[in-house]
C-alpha cells in the first residue's frame, strides 16, 4: 500500500472521530435505535462528501444532519441515561456502560467543532470564503462590485453590415 497517496483532510478526521465515538457509545445496549439510524445516515453523508469532492451538496447535508444530531443526542442522553443507569449499575457491565456513556457525551461535544469544519469545507467547495454580500429578498446575493477593467462589449462587424470594417454604431453610447 502506497502511503504517499493518503491525504489527511479535515472531513476524514471528522468521519473517523464520529465513527469511533459513536461505535464506542453503542458498546452496551443503552441507546435507542434512532441513535444508530441518524449516526449511520451522518456517516453515509460524510462518506458521500469525501467521494464527491467537487460538490458542496453532500457537505451541506452532512452539516444539516450534524446540527440536527446535536438536539437528538441531547434527547437520547436525557431520556435513556436515567432509565438505563439503574439497569446497568446492578450488573457487571457498569464500567462498560459508563465508558459508553462518556463516549456518547464526547461525541456530542465534538459535534459543534465538526460543524465548523463541515461549514468551512462547504464554503471551499462552493467558492464562498468570507463574502457576506447583501442578500436580496429573493435569496440571491446582490453584486455590489462593478469590474471596470473589462471593455464594453461591441457589436461584431458581421452583424452590422456586409463590410468587415467596424461601423460607427458599434462605438456609439446610448
């Protein structure tokens, strides 16, 4: 295997970190199936973003799912931990349960940082870096810059007349 071809991108780090932490948080059966589903969808979207490097849509969908996952993680931890804590502390799996719970909390704490990484990747792919122009009511950005270095377009001679010399009409200003 040629190690020179492997590149380390921020999205790969986000993928590996969330994959590892979400896998460790599911070591014990304390999280509901919804946790598995939305983390699987997030991982699939990040993989899609890693494969489609020229499109910003997979990164935007990953960012949206990651932001929604913050709320869903809070709900999962708040609803599942108190109930499952009583069940697992009476068994020999109490240490594994606490490790799993801590990994779930670390995954939740990592989500805002990974959202920033995804947002920057989306900006890079869409060509927007820090341009926060005036937004019109129709949702598009209003261009306020007029490039004065470009020449004024002229009418080609073949459309004005039959001769190849430029006509006076092409150089007149309205």
